[in-house]
C-alpha cells in the first residue's frame, strides 16, 4: 500500500470519532450562534471532511499503486484546468441538489441554517464530487486489470437520445410546475412531509442524463453510454462497485446522527437508511461522471476510455 492509501484509511477511521461524542450534544445542542448549533455542526462537519478526504486519498493511492490515470495527474498538469474541473463537478452536484432536494424534497440538513447552506453548498459539492470520482477511478483501475475486450452493442443514436431527454425534461418541468402552482418555499433545514411523487425526480434525472449523453455524442466525446456502445463495460461495473461500497459506508455512518436527513423516499429501510437511497447511488455516480463532461471535456478520456495498452474489439 502507498502512503496515500494509509493516510486515507487513517482519515476514514478518524471520521468515526463523531460516535464518541455523547448523543445529547446532537439531540439537545446548547451553544447556538445566529441559529446555528455550533458543536453538532463542527463535529459532523469535521467528520464528513475527514471521511471525504480519506476517500480521496485512498482512491489516489489505489490508482497510483496500479499505475492508473488519476485526478492528481490532471491537477498537477494545469492548476487552472483543475479548478475548472472542480467547478464542473460542483455544477453537477447543484443539478442533483435542485432536482432532488429543492424540488423533490428528498433530504434536508437539520443542523444547518440557510446562510451556512448558501456559503458551503458550492465548495461542499466540489469536495464531495472529488470523493465520488476518486472512488470510481479506484474501482475502475482495479477492474481494468482484469477486463477483457467485449463486442460492441447497439445503443440509441444521439438524435433519439436528445428527443427522449428533452421530452423527459419537459414532462418533469410541467409536473413540478403543476405541483408547486400554489407556491414554493425553499426548505433546507427540516423535512417536508408534503412532497411531489418520487417518480417526478426519476423522470427529471432521466431527462438530464439522456440529454447530456446526446450532447456528448454529438461533440464526439467519450461518455458512459458511449463506453457501453463500444463494448467497454468497466465504467458501469465500476459505478456499481464504487456506489455499493461508498454508499453503504457513508449512509450507515450518517444514519446515526443525521448530518443530512432523508424524507419522502418510497419503500422500507435497512439500518436506518431507506433502501431506495442505496438503490439510487449508481444514478448519483452516473450524473456526477457524465454532467461535468459538458464543461470539462478533458475528463472524458479519464472516466470512460480503456487504459493505454488494453486492446479494443
């Protein structure tokens, strides 16, 4: 193991320190400044930072150990380009936040205030996006060691995808406009019981994904669907593997003190986590990998092409 991998594991272990704090600190906070419960926010925020840093370092360590391309390689080549890549990742996160949290009412942040949310939502998503990408690249690097070329498969043309995506987005917009015709209030602190049906968000995400794939195809850039079309199945397999591991670790840890709280998800729960949340993690990965390519095309080869030396069929 590399030094980065060991450092990542240490950060992940240290992130569990939040469980050593008495529960009353979270349930009955006493120090409140400008509406913000300081101790829970600091403890949970620091733990989340350690967890995310651990995932990033561990992912870089695995890629380095296997000699696979990584985000760090991209960063040291051009810091300005890396800043643009982070902004593209943050933009993808905001799309997810708008559709799922603002419109879908699927989660909230019970310890935050509106002003804190406004301050950290963009840099927070950029940092969180890093962990998603690094975990994906680490699993992809492992799978690429064993992957074998497969035959190409048929996939919808860009015009068809654009029609499907545009239609789904139009339907989603009309559905949400109808639902909120009586008025809309942004709620980021507390769960909202009266929420649009869950499938509205699925239609919106499907529309966003199909539209993004169509635009990437028209620009001749690699993409998730493009990789599948070429018979390169490692990207979808890496998404499934990374989301299964990171999703369970992150959600089970969050289920103890609810740094973010879920609401209005269908189905039951396991270990305090809605089953539908765990099932939706691959969709999050797909969105976080595909959408940034519209703003940062240099990521396309890193995400969705075979490593040098692996033959295509």
